C-alpha cells in the first residue's frame, strides 16, 4: 500500500467522511457496484465542491482497492457494522500519510499496532496487494514472470485518458481548448489522438465534451481500433460493441464513411451508443441487437473488418474497477473462457474472405488471450495470425489488454 496515493487527504471533514462510510457500507454490506454507488453519492449533494468530490471518490476507491489489507490491519474478519468501516477508513488515512481528527470513531486505533501488523504481513503478496488467494494463485501460475509487478501496478489509481474525436478536432486544438477550460493535458506517445490529464477533473462538464470533441478512453483501449485499421468506405462489424467506445473510434478512423454495424445482446447499451454517436457527429453507425444465433448467421460473409472485443474477467482493468477483485469468482473464469471461444468461433463467420478480424480482451490472463487464439487458429485453417500484443500495466503504464489481428484467407 503505497504512500501517498490519495493526494486529496490533507484534513478530513465530518460530512465528507460520513459520505465515504455510507458509500462503503453500500458496497461492502449490500454488494453495490463501486462506480454506481459513488455516482449516486456525489449526485446526492450538489453543493459539494470539487475537493469534497475528489476526496469522497478517491477515498472510497482506495479503501475498496485495499480492502483485504485494511481488514487485516484492523483485525476484522468480516465487515458487520459501520464501526468496522470507520476503523478501516481511519487506518487507510493513516497509511496514506494523513492525520485523524479527535472523533470517537477513531479512538481505538493504535497507530503503533497498525504499523507493527503491517510489517508482519507485508511479505504476503495476496494480503499486501489485497487480492483473494485464488486470484493470486492463478496470476502467479499463468504469469510467473510479471505477476508480482503487475498486481502492484493494477493497484495504482488509473490515469484519465481522453481520445480526440478526429471528426471534429485535432489533438493539438483539443489540448488548447481544454486548457482554456482549466484542464491541463499532455500528449501520449505513440497514440495520435490520446491526451492524458495532468490532474483529475470533471471533464464531462466542459464545452469540449458537450460538443463531442472527445471521449474518455484509456490508452490501451485506443490501440484496438487502430490495430484493425478500417478504411473509409468499408463495411465493419463491431460485434460486442457495448456502449460503443471502440465503435466511435472506428468511425473516426473511417472518416464517418462506409458503414459500421454495432451489435450487442444488451439493448440499453446500444441506446447509450446511439446517444454518444449523435454527440460525436457520427452517422455511419447502425445498431443491431443480437437476439439469437440467427442474427449472426444472417450476416455470414458480409464484413470487411470484424471487431470482437469479447466479454472477459476484467483482470487488466482492476485499477479502475477495484471492486471486481471481490466480485469475481474462479468458476466465472471457466464460464467466460467458454463464452469467449464460442463468440470467436461463431462470430468469425461474419467476415468476408480476405477480411481482417481483431480479437481483444481487457484481461491479462493467457487463458483468455493468446491460448484462445492459438486454439482458434488450429481449428480454423482459413485464418492466419498477423500480429498480437499483450499489454501490461507494469510495463506500459496503462490498462492491461490483449489484442490479436487475424486475416481470413
């Protein structure tokens, strides 16, 4: 647990702290999703300033991220009361270099005991990096050369990366426009549309965002559409489109020409995609709900390019989704790898002869990545591998991702 991760911890206030504790109770005791709980918490009181909002969001995420370690330091076997969460928050603030006010909730925290306890357990990776034992075992077994550094990197707070919408602006013009709105950014090397925010701010409340000049999208994610490299005028299928982050990137690369069919099994995600496309000024995207296997069969041999950004464990994006560590189960990995291979082997039939396909996940586990592609290529001799990339947070500094570009002969 590194110091100091949460730069907003200086002096803490009662109303902020109560909001943090209430949010954590909803996440831990009621199994709410951290991002949704934080969103509701911040919306509940619009009077909060940017400093209050940052403290609440980053403290909640920090405590979720280090839940197991904090439970050990607090001698908590299971969270059963608000007092447990107050104690965890107090220990977290101390570990982050902050100081505690003289509140009754913090009276029983013995600083020397906490430090002694940390020295006793810090050599145990699963406790130090605050992950379930099963996850540590799988990571160490499948990624023996990088796991130690990778899980440490996946516990660091994720940067905010945005992608300039080439249909409306350039990266340079966007950088200048955001600076006028008080948002300072720097360019990301190797990605022509990416800007990294120098400090966390609410970029959704900017004129640049409202005008469709950019989308928030991690640097690793921006590599996926670029690898597929669709050309203007092509017929492209994004078969696991979700809310459309990569769909929108594909469209900008195609200069809003040709056609993109964005597909998903969840209609509400496709509705969100439509809304985002309108803001981005995109008109070459149509959506299609996957209602059955017939939806896929009817499209056989129709696509010049196919993107399969398949459902996965999310093991590469724990930085921005830390509560996944506590919601994932080992049996889910078996289920999701079966789903991935079904999608890869079935949906690949959408591609024309001579077409290109990208298989991608936001996971770092070989079982979800190159092992799936190897099996597919053995069973489908009409496909060949052009290139593949495993991206690690500990090496590249951004989300963990995998992507493989294949061609149909």
